[in-house]
């Protein structure tokens, strides 16, 4: 996501399911900043946007592999020793959080509906596999499109040969 606003999260479930998150940078002071912001929300009886955000990230980040995936997607960048420390940070902060007003409920619901739909999950897996195995090169995509157009044009030519226009 090009936005850095915490509320700019979206889940597009058209075919493959794509979660769009704002970019976040984690460093040595992040834990202190998040804890202070959560405390401020509690004291001010605010809208609990930070609490909801951290709770949502905690639900996404459980292990170092999750952090690695988010780093490879360009969503998360960190200046800690390793991915395990980032996962531990979110697991510690988010352990006892219960968001009062869950801003990200619609995103969570969209994700749940997508995952509950078996055909979409199978289709998404199949499309990802086909893309990774067969369409690594742009030339492959061009060749497949050219072959599709050739077959389509042959079908059109056959149709007009079988049933010519009458005057």
C-alpha cells in the first residue's frame, strides 16, 4: 500500500485474495511508542484505533516466517536483529489487547468469507501455482495470448465458412 495511514487496510477477494496494509517500520523504540499510544487511548477513552491496529497485526504475525512474508511484500521493514524479535514484539504487545472498537472487523470478515469459500481457495492456489510454474517469463504470457488469439480467429473463420452471410 502506498499510504502510511493505519486505517488504510483492505482485502480484495476477487480471485486470489489480496490484503493491502500500510507500510510500517519497526525499530528499537517501536514497542515503547506503541505501549504509550495504547496507554494514551485508554486514559483518553479514545476510539482505540492503535489498539485495533496492533491487535490486527498480532493476529497476522505469529512467527518469524510471518514477518519474513510481510517483509518480502514490502509491508514491514525492521531494524531489529532478526524476524523472530519482531514476531515476539507483536505477540507480547498484542497478548492482552481487546479492542473496544474493532476498526478492522470488515477486513477480518472479508478474509474469513474468502477462506470459507472452498472453490476460491482452490482457485487461488491453482492460479498461484500456474503463475509461478508456467508464467515466469513475459514471453510465455505473450505466446499464450498469441495462441489464444490464433485459436479464436480460427474459430471465427470456421463459423463464417460454415454459415456464410446470405444477401
